């Protein structure tokens, strides 16, 4: 449960920061007449919502296996990552549409309100705070092997990127004068495009895990090398791998000497299982199907 407590602690720190930024950005956006800053505030609000999602789903994923979930509840954490990416994608589309509508109005001759310096300062402060939150959350995500924390960290980074775009647009509009107020909505469109890319980068591995995508080829080659390191194991085949939350599941068929006593075969398979768990984590799920080899000596020579 220590892992889950740390995830909660990190997420609570992030949610507190997001709550403060949401209030600050909305006030700065409204008082500073900046659509880019209001869009940035909406993005921070989506960050706050995803923090709540992480808190709820990580608690569920920490539950041990039971009668209804023989492999545990790890994929609930992956589901949280998917929800985060969908929330980010929705926020990105909203930002792009809003910016495009204002840009279209400008093309039709409408005057856009010039953003104030308060909005610019809000963007600069947001860049600093969100980058610090990204580095802290990403480091903890790696340490705890949490896909939800890692996804949330990139949500922090995406907010920092959106604030950079907002700062450029707002700063250009403030420093260059009224003719360049269009830079503010244009910046929001660029920011939205960046967020779509980040949302997909978070969504892709989550979809892969939820659809039981195999582990990378390099990882499977490493698993096979573990099998080959045991002298009494021949022709490992039918290897199947997948991720379940922060756990790895490995299934394989291995051939042993058909004359080997059952106790010895069990001890050998246990050694293989322990070796895989040492490499991929103590919660790794290993399922081995043992097949007899009639002539172990000739098989060993062929290998």
C-alpha cells in the first residue's frame, strides 16, 4: 500500500497547484481580456479533473485479486490514463475551436480586445509552476512505475507548453500594439494543436494495454534469453506477453526431459519464475506450460 500512498501524495500536491492556477488564470484571463489565458485556465481545470480521476482509479487498482478479477485490478489505472488523454483531447479541441472562431471574426473585421499585462504575468508564472510539477510527478511516476502518474505528469507538461504559447501570443499582442491582438487567439490554436499530439502520445500505450498488446520485441527477446540461460530447458515457444497496470504477464511453453522427476521439473520452473520476477518485478505473473522431450540429449545438441 506504500506505493498507492505515494501516488496519492504526489497527485494531491498536483491537484492543489492546479486548483490555485485555475483560479489565478481565470481571473487574469477575464481582467486581462485574453482568450488565450482563459483557454489556458480551461486546460488547468482539465488537469484538476484528471487529478481526481487518478485519485479514484489508483485506489481501485490497488485492490488485490479477488473472485471477479483473477489478475487483480491493475488495468483500472490504465483506464485512468485513457480518461486523462480523452479529457486532454477534449480540452484541446475546445481551445482550437474557440481560437478559430475569434480568428474568423478578426478576418471579418471585428476588433479583438487587447490582452493586459496581468494575463502575460499569469502565463509566465504558470510556465514555471507547471514545469516544476511535471518534473516532480514524472520522477515519481518512473520510481513507482505508475502509468497514471506518468500520464498526469505529461498533462502538467502540456499545460506548461500551452502557457508558453499563451505567453507568446499575449506578449506579442501587448508589446506590438492593437494591430496584433490576433496573436492571442492564434496562440490558442497553436496550443490546442500541441495538446492534441500530447493526448495521442498518452492514449496510444493505454489503448495498447487495454487491448492486450504484446510487450516490445526487445523485451520479449530478453524473456527468451532468460529461458535459454537454463541448461535443462529446450525450445521455448508460444510466448505471450502483456501488461496489467504496472505488472507484466508472461506465458510460455517450455520443453524438458520427459524422464525428469516431477519434483525436479517443478523446482526448475520455480527457478525460471523467480528469475523473471527478479527482472520484471515481484508482482510479475508467470505461467509456464511444460512439455516432455523424449530424447533430451539430441535436443540439447541441436540447440
